[in-house]
C-alpha cells in the first residue's frame, strides 16, 4: 500500500512539473531563453555590473577603498583638503565580488555599477581597470597645486 502511494505521489509531482513546461508551448513569444550573443537581455535597473569611476568628479578620498571587503580598489591621491585629486585609481575586476559597498559609500557618487556584464578577456591583465590617464594625472596635479577644489573645476 505504501508503494502505491509513493508511485501516485511521484506521478502527481511529475505531472505538475510538466504542466509548467507545457504552459509555454501554447504562449508564443513568452520564451525565456535568449539566443546569446545574437540577442542580449537588458539588465534590471538595480543590476550590479562592472564598476566605473568618473574620475573628473572623484576627490580621491579613498572611502571606497576602505569599505571594499576584498581590497580590490587602489587609490592614490595628490593634494590636500578639497583640492585633493586621484592620480591613480584602479579596480581589479577579477577580484571584485560586485557587492556594491564601494558604490554606496562614495560621497561624490562618481563610482557606479554599469549595466555591462560581459567581462570575459583572454589575458588576466585586461581585468585591471585603470581610470586615470597620464594626461588627467598631470592636469589633476596642476589643479591640486593651484588649490582648485574638484567641484569648482567640474562646473
């Protein structure tokens, strides 16, 4: 008797599972599968994609570096006070776990998660993202030496 109940339960759960599949046969256009890379889904608005830092607005305070639990952010600043600028800002994307703590802690709002999720590369060195170019570094050092605050310069 117990074996018959178990067989009945197995058949019932099998039918319930198959009904979910059969439901999509009769609804054209409701497919979930996307033919990647020919088609791409648009990520949700709160999606945590690859990080980006707008270094023109960044003050180089290093709060993002301090809040990162795995220390994948490198920040080197030049200048003092409100004229401080980042002269080196890099993120090791291969180590990042996309938790978003750095983004939440950024007081200027210049560090954001993008909607980019394709991060495959052939060389691991390509996952080391540097955001300050040599030209920006020179300009930032000149502005910091003049004592021009970041917010005044970006207006």
